[in-house]
C-alpha cells in the first residue's frame, strides 16, 4: 500500500471550496471507485484553516499511475487552478511498527 498526504492551501476558504466541489460533483466518489484505490478522504487541520488535507491510499504504484493517466486528472488540475491552490505532498509506505507497536491501541 502507498499513502499520499496532499496538503491543498489557498486564500479565502478556497481549499475547502475545492474539496466541497470534488465531493459535490461526484469526482471524489469516482476516484474512490477506481481499481486499487483504498482511501480518498478530505480533512481540515484545526490549526490551519487555509489548508485541506487529502489522505489518498492505493494498493500499489501501478494503481496510482493508472489514476494519474485517467481523464479525471485533467478535471482535478482544472479545479486546483480555479481555486488557485498550492500543494505539498508526503508519501508513505507502511512498515512494521517495531517497538512503537506497544503504544498503539487498535480498534
């Protein structure tokens, strides 16, 4: 699994408006239905109201590559431009927690 944290930042509530349009237009749901997508969820950091965090998880790099090659990416790019958003991305690949596992209380 590969998880991406995409931080969308903009002025005048534009990042939140972007996420709302992604949800309301059905585009986010279409991405969730793509083969290999495991998670596609928006959050807002409490300490940073100008930013929206997208947590986006995929089974493997091939699924991400197929998503990036899809026509939906053009629409996402258009919306990012419409809302004048800037991005920062972090990429994670899970590994054994090792000694940190003792501090995790799972559901």
